[in-house]
């Protein structure tokens, strides 16, 4: 590293911009006394960061600014720039340069100051770090001004130690150690505070952990309770359903038995009625006629009701048309209103988005301003550090009372810092308190919004629940109808089976006879007659028709038969047909037939009539079965549609139930958070009161200390004057520091306000988005409703009314036909009443034959009734279980019950466990539903703080290791440096003094880190006991000996000597210049001198003159050109 150039502007007497180049070798600066030569040395020390005006030969820092002259006004600022070349790659890379670097310092009369490296603002610390390893500094031994020689010789061992530290290159290590010790102290303080916080957090964590375990146990119990309840209901449901199925099967069997019994009763009654007289037949006929009349009356009434309903439907449809048109108009109005509101919300969203962008920009600007203030505060803190270093320079000159004052001031400073900390803590607590109050307002609003949303969903859920009940009721009714139809179907099938059996019985043998008759022409009549067995002859009740040519054979063979057979011939069929057509034949019941108004019992000869009726009944039953099957299919489809609708409704019900539960959980969590915030606010208010009390106590202690200081200041006013001046300067800096800190607090407050305002806008933006989604949903819903109503109106206009009018006309026509039929039936009834009146006295009713059968039927009917009652009870029980399961769990029990069925299920064990778990839930006491979230958050914080504690402990260990390494490096370097400099000191002393003795000793050899260095010299022929007895020349030579001994060990890039050769005689000047010339190979020397021999030995020469009073001017000469 080489010094290339020094640029002065407004510094002391150099009012004009002055450039001084530093060539290699020896440069001498000459000029008359008072011309400003030493101001060059002061400028170099000042640009290195000298903070003491006294060291710069002034009273205050403003003295370094040109104060004015007879012809010149005072300057407003001063600036010194030092250009250094051949810098290291590390420095060049850090400050963005190649091989040169400029260091500048500015000072304004307003008190503002700047440090710059390559034109970039920096800290004084950065400038000092540039020269740590060079041995150059504001007070290094490389710069020896007038009077400094005396100070070096009379310096304390500790002050001499500083020169060795610079040469050894351990100054930077000491600075780092100082910083490390400060960091270590702060880190330990942080660790203590963190330990307190961790203790409190751990305490809260343990409490929450217990609450979480209680909550987890509650959920486990709740899950087990749900399982037990599902298991109980499922097993109960399956058992009841099994009982219901068994009873239903039993009922069907009973009904089949009942039907069989009734059929048997009908058979018995038929046999009984065969023994009754004609009156019974008349009464039967009369009863049928009466039933017909009743049925006709019912049909006429039914049609009249249907006509009234159709008329009412037509009228209602007309009214409904107007209602639908009105509802459509209202829906369109609502649609317009919703569209308008939607557009308004979109406009508000756009405005909010613009405001959010503006706030974001303002926030960025505030953050930049805060960063600038932070940099300024760092600079001020560096200056405060410099002031603190000046306090150390005054320590040796202060008396015991001053030490007491310093102690008291230290106590005052400590108290003030504590007050400032308390004030910061107070402000932080107050800000946190206000912030939490705002959070409370926000949480209360969130809770209100959640409650409102929950109510909306609950209303929707209530509507779905009502619709579910209606659909389930429809399904239940359809199931009942299907069951009824199924029972009817089973009954018809049983009856069909019985009739089919009877038909097979009555028609047995006919197929064979028919086959034989077809074959009669192929064989002889005798073969046919012989082939007829007795059973066929008995059962065959029709007439056998034979061919005319077989008459003789037929008569001959029939005459021989024991049983008769009815027969005729082909030629007689036409006449028989005429007689049959003319007969008035009517079947009265199963045992009587009326032919030409003659009643007779049906016997074997009338089987054909019975077969015909059975076949008609079979046909009728088959038609009824077909209708029943169709009806069951239709109802099955309706049931399937209802079931699909039920599933959809249940899905929606489950979805809304889930949403409501989530809302409830959020509500509970937010409520817990609100409660915690209120508790925190209460604690914060107590903390604020405690902080204010502590501030009051600290202020009282400050007042007491200041009062004691006032008592001491009378005795030490003279010695303390300089200290007060420094304190004033320090107070100015502290005031400026406090000003910027307040500015930062103000800017942070404004930044917080902006962030809060932005958060409010964000919340408004989200709220409007939710409102927008609501209006869009309402728009779609209203539009769908309008479309549905328009479709309904269209259907009313085009389909329903037309169908109803057509049906009305058909019903009227049917009514007319029924009334005519009724008139005919009434006439028949009048005739039957007359006949019954005549025969009634001859009729004796006997029902003994059927009494027993009727008793059996009544017993079965009672059993059927009892079973139906039980089925109704079981069905109600099933419905209750289904509803209870759905209401409790939102599930259809029929779809999930199989999961909970177990052969080992015990109702008693289930209920006992259920009761025990319920008691355990009660014993758990109140639960904190937000405990898990709070615990998770607290665990995260605990882990974070634990990690911080580990980091701090590692940091302490790392800092301690760094301090140990610094101490080891410092000891090693100092020892090496001291030994080399000590040897060089002895050699150079002999060179400069011709002979004599010189020694450097350590004051504490056992403690290298704290030891001082003492100088012991004995010029030739003298025996000195005190260094102050040396002559001026000897003192200068001794100081130069020490300087040169250090240069021989570690040459510095630059050395500035101010008239150190003044006390030397000619012989010593030669020795002095000889060593300087030797060292100038590695070091640039600048020597202020009046000695001509020194001037003649220089490589370059600068002359300082004052052609204009008070203004210095530089003249330069290269001696090689002279």
C-alpha cells in the first residue's frame, strides 16, 4: 500500500482546494513558522478518524474548518481526501476498485459529518479496518508530531504497549475482541431474557398439553360413544327389522290361510245354499242389485267429485297463471336489483384495489426511509464510540473525586438507559395493547360474520330437513302401498292357484273324451262306449253327439250300460240349439242355477257352468294381477325417484351439517382467541403500570445521583471542564441519535398505521368478494326460478287446462251413462222386492253348517289384526331408530348397519360401557376446544425459542472460542513482535548513539494480554535512573530508535515526522538520515523540517508559504531536477 495523494479543501489554512502528491522515498515539507506545515499532518490524522480536537490543536471540531481571514470569509465545511494505491485484492473487491482507493472525511459547521470510501458513504469503522494490518492510524507511532517525542518517552507502559500492538497487527484483533465481548455480553443478556420467556412458555405449554390430552381423550371417548351408539342402534335395527320380516311373513301366511278358509267357507256356503229355497236366491239377487245401486251411486258421486275437482283445477290454473306472471315480474325486478348491486360491488372492489396499490407504494417508501435512518443511527453510534474512547484518554488525569463523578454519571447513564429501555418497553407494550384491541374488534366482527353465516346455513339445513321428512314420508307411503299391493298380489296368486286346482279337478277326463269323440269315425261305436270308464261317464256332464248311421249300435250298447249317458245325433243338433238359445238361464250362486225362472241345484250335470265361471274368475284374477304388477312397477319407479331425491337431500344435508360444524369450530377457536387477547390486555395493562413505577424509581435514583454530583463538581470544576465539553458534544450526538430514533419510531408508527389500513382494505376486499359471490349465487338462483315459473306457466297454458277440459267432458258423458244404468237397476230392484215379499214367509235360514268355519275365520282375522298392530309398532320403532341414527350421525342406517353387526353383541355390555364413558366425559370437566391450535402455536414458539436458545448458546460458545483464538493469536504475535523489536531496538540504539545500552521489558511477563512495555536506555558514559534526565536530542533519538526498530521488523507504508530532527546535532543528524534512507526503500517518509541537511537528503521538497495572510499555499520541487 502506498500513499499517492492528499487533497485538502477548506481544512484549516488550506482554504482553496490543494493537492499534495506523495512520491516514493523521502519528502520534506519546509516553510516558515506558522505557514501551515503541521496542518498537513493534522489533515492526515483527521482523515484517519481522529475525534479529539485537542490532538488536532484545536478547542472544538469546528476549528478544523477555515475560520476566515482579512480577505476571505469563513468556509462552511472542510474536506480531506487521501488517495491510496497498491491496495490488496480483498479491499479492491470490497469497494469496487482496481488498485486505488480514496478515503474522504467531511465536516460542516452545522455539525453534520460524512465518511466516504470511493465516494460512497461508510462508517469510521470501515476506514479503520482498511489500515488494521498496516500499522498506520490516527495515533500510531508512524505519525510523530511536535511534542510527541516527549510523550513517547514519558508514556506509560500501557500506552507504549499500543505501539507494539499496531506493529504486531493485533489492533484489529483487540477491536474484534472488544466487539466479541460486547456481543457476548448482549448474547448472555438475551439468553437470560430468553430463559425467562422459555420458562413462561413452557409453563403455558404444560398447561395446554394437559388440556390437549383432555381434548384428545374427549374425542376418543366421543368416537367410542358414537361407535357404541351406532352399534346399539344398528343391532337393534337389525333385530327389529328381522322381527318385522318374520311377522310380515307370518301375516302373509295367515292371509293365505284366511283366503283358503274363506274359499272353504264359500264351498260350505255353496253346499248350504243348495239346501236353501228360492228366497235365498232372491235375496242374493236383491243384494247384488242393491250393491250395484250402491256402486252406481258411489261411481256417480265419484265422478261428480272428479268433475268438481276438474272445474276447481281449471279455475285454480287460471288464478295460478296470474300468480306465476306476477312472480315472474317480481323475479325480473329482483334480477335487475341484484345486477345493480353486483356492479356496485365490482366498482367498490376496483376502488379498493387502487387504494391497496397506493398503500403498498407508501409502505415501500416508509421502509426505505427507515433504512436510511438506521444507517444514520449507525454512523452516530460510531461517533459515540469515538467519544467513549476519548473518555479513556482522560482517565489518568482525573482525580479520585472525578472518578466518583464518573461512577455516578455511569450510574445515571445506566439509569437513563434503563429508563429509555422502559420507555421502549412501555411504547412496545402500548403498541401491542392497541394492536390487540384492534384485533379484538376484528375478532368480534369475525365472530359476528361467522354467526351470521352459521344462521344462514342452519336455515338452509332446516329447509332441507323439512324436505327430507316430506320425501321420507312419501317413500314410507309408497312402501306401504307396495306392501299392500304385494299382499294383494300374493292373495290373488293363492286364489289363482286354488282356482286352477279346482279347474283341473272339474275338467279331468274331458280332454280324453274329446280325443275319443274325434276318433269315433275311425272305429266302432262299441269300441268307444267300452273305452269310456266309469269315472269319465260320471264326470262327463255334456251331451255326446253320435253320427246318424250309428243309431242302431248306439241304442244297443247304451241299453246294456249300467250307468246312463246323455247323447244325441247330428241330425238333432240344430233343433237342440234353437231350444238352448231360447232358454233363460242364469247362475244364482255356486250351488244354484235358474233356467226359465225355475231354480234348481247344480250338480254334476252343471259342471260346465262351474268350469266356465272358474275360468272367468281366473281370467279376472290374471287381469287384476297384471294391473297390480303394473301398479307395483309404477310405484317402484316412483320409489326409486324419491330414493334418489332422498339421497341427494341427505348429501346436501351432510354437506351443510359439515359446514355448520366447521363454522362452530371456527367460532369456538375465535372465541378462545378473543378470550386470550382480553387476558393478554389485562396483563399488558398491569405490565405498563409496573414499567411506569420502575421509571419513577429510576428517575428518583437519577435525581439523587445528580444532586451528589453537584456537591462534587465544586472541587473539580477546572479538571472537569474538558469532560463537560466532550459530554456536550456527546449529548449533541445522543440528541441527534434520539432524534433519529424518534423519527424511526414515528415512521414505524406510520408504517404500522399503513399496514393496519392495508389489512383493513384486504378484509374489505375479501368481504366484498364474499358478498359478490353471494349476489352471483342469488342471480343464478333467481334466473333459474324465473325459467322454472315460465316453464310452469307455459305448461299450464298449453297442456294442463286442455287436458282437464277434455277429461271434464268425458266425466260428464260417463255420468249420464251411469244414471241411465242406475234407472234400469232400480226397476229390477222393485221387481225383486215384490218377489221377496211373497217368498219371505217360506224361507227358513239355516247357518249352522258354516258357524264353525266362520269362527275359524274370525280367529284368523283376529290374529291378522294383532300381527298388523305389531307390524305397525315395529315399523314405528324402525322409523324412530332410522331418524335417531340420521339425526345423530347424518347417515342412513340401512347403508352402514352391517359394519356394526356382531354375533357377540350384548345390549347390557354396550349400555354399561356407554354410561361409563358418559360419566368419564362429565369428569373431564370444561374443555378448551381451541387447545390444540393454541398448543401447536405454543409448541412452535417453544421450539423456535429453544432453537434460539441453542443458537445463543452456540453463539456464546462460538464467541468464546473466537475470543480464545484472538487471545492466542494476540499472545503469539505480540511475543514474536516484542522479541524482534527488542533486538532491533538494541541494535539501532547502538547505531544512533555509537554505543550504550538499551532494553525493552514487559511489566507482566506472565500476563501477555495485559502487560505493558517499559523502555530502559543508557547512553554511552551515562548511568541514568530516570528517563526524564535525558536531553532533548537523546529523547528524540530514543523515540526514533523505537520507531526505526519497529520499521525494521515491519515497515509501514508511510511515516510522517514533524521536526523530530530539531534537537539533533550534526553527527546525530547523519546517523538519523542514514537509517531513514535505509528504511525509505519500503516506507514513504514525509518529514517537516527546518534542517538544511535533512532537506538536502530529501527526494522531493514541498514549500508551504502564506502569500495571502491566513491562507496556505504549496510549492513542490523534485530534488533530482535541481
